[in-house]
């Protein structure tokens, strides 16, 4: 029977024992409910009453924008109806019958929180506000947002049946930030768009102060109504890691968001668990060895004490061998493996190089 020789398993992430454990308690915030999420992995890093049903004001427009981008065409021309023109609240001052490219309306929706743009987009994509709300709820169901229901594209206080939770909105935000067009829109500090019938353009200044208050900030949406109070969803990217925080009914929304983003970046940094083309094991054969290499890198947000608890297992599947990365009983991810035939001399050299790289990485992480 051929013997499987594992070069690297649990020791892959082992750190020196003197690493101080991270404080698992996030700083206090004024928000009634709040959630901090790692965008790429979807891991919830901090939570305060995250599953409590809340009004979400204009954070609704995150759903409006992603549904419009996925179900519509950003190059479509949208016509402003009487209903859109007359919509109360924040506005980009669309005129009756005004025609505008969907992409420009989305900037008006997300930077200036235009309720008129929200209705115009909803009618264009969904046929009506009601039809668009059905699309919003279908997307919520698809994303597993079980504690959310949408009745309109703007978030005004005109229905008690329009609600979500900080956790659901964090899931939605992480999903939306995977869309390049969405990311481009919400990260813009200013945008000029056409103003039909005028000699000048509309200059849209983003209401999201986080874009210039917080280093690395790159989104996403402000919100306020009399019943919902101050709401904010913010995202930021540092050292290749993007986090997003949702705060609902938050008197100190800016400070709350910055404190929790700081907490996330300092306590749950993105940790590379598997490197691309990393040698993960070998199987002895008569004329040499069959070596296993990772097909891609794999990173995950981990606290200091969690890093030594991660387990990496090589699963020998006849059709496709892979790595299974776990933390306790939770599967963090899987990485496909490629196989290469090596002579004994090549195997010895590659094995030494792999072990040396692992040792040096462990030493550097412990410094």
C-alpha cells in the first residue's frame, strides 16, 4: 500500500505560544443594533443585537442599487414619471419626463440618496414600485435575509412592513460590495451627471463623511428618517482586507463605525493560511513521488488566539484532492490541489524549501 506522507497539517499556522490573546469584546457603541462583517469571507466579527428587527431608512437603497445593477442595464435610459418627480424627501431634483442613464441615476441614488431616483429606477426595472419590491424580496430570500422585508425602494417611513436587521444588512452589504459597478459608485466622493434642459451638470457630493474621515473608507450608505433615526453602513479596506459595519439608530454613527472598523482591523486581521502553489504533501511511488500543491491561496480573518487552532487537512478524493480548512467544527473553506510527478531528488529539495518557508513565516509572524 502506498504511504501518504503529510508535510504540513496543523503546524501550518502554529504560532509561538507567547502571542497574547485578542480581546474578544468590541468597544461600546451608541447604536441600538450593530454588526461588523468581513466582506470577503462573510464572517461576523462583532455584533450588538444584530438580529433585532429595525427600520433601516435609506440603507434600503443598497438593495435598490444591487437589484437594479443585476436585473437592469446601467446603460438603459430611465424616464422620470410623475410619481418619481413628486416623491418627497431627499432628491436629485429630477424633472417630469426627464431622461437619464441608469448609471447616472444610481449615482444620484447612492451619493445624494435621491428618493426620486429610487422610484424612477424601481419603475424602470420592476415595472412599478410594487413589482420592484418583489424583486427586492426575492433577492433578500436568495441571500438568506430571513428577518427582512421590503415594500419600497427608498426606505421612507410609509410602511410598518418595511424592515431589516443589522445582521441582514451586513450580509447584503458584503454581497453588494462584490459587484464592481456597485463598489465604484459607493466609493465616489463626488460625481457630475447630466441635467436635462440645463447648461450645467448636477454635481453630486457624497453624503457619506466616512470617505474622508476614515483611512481606507470606500463605501457605502447613509440613512435617516424620523422613525429609523440615524443609520449608517460603512466599508473600509486596509492591507487587502475589506470590512463593513452596519449601525442602526445610532446617535454617534460616525464614531461608532470608526471604532468598530478599528477593532476589526486590529483584532481580526486577514491571515494567509495557504499560499498559492504551496507544497502540501506527497505520496511515495516506485519511481519517485506524487506531490500535492495548492491551486490558490486562502486567507481568513482570525484573532491571535484562533491562528493556532486552525486545522488544514488533505482530503484524498479520487476525482479531485483538496484541502479542507477548519476552525473547531466550522469549515472555513476548501482549496483544490494539483498533482505533480517528482523524482526523489526533486522531492527532497522541494520538501526542504517548503519546510523552510513555513518555519520562516512562523518566526516572522511571532516577531
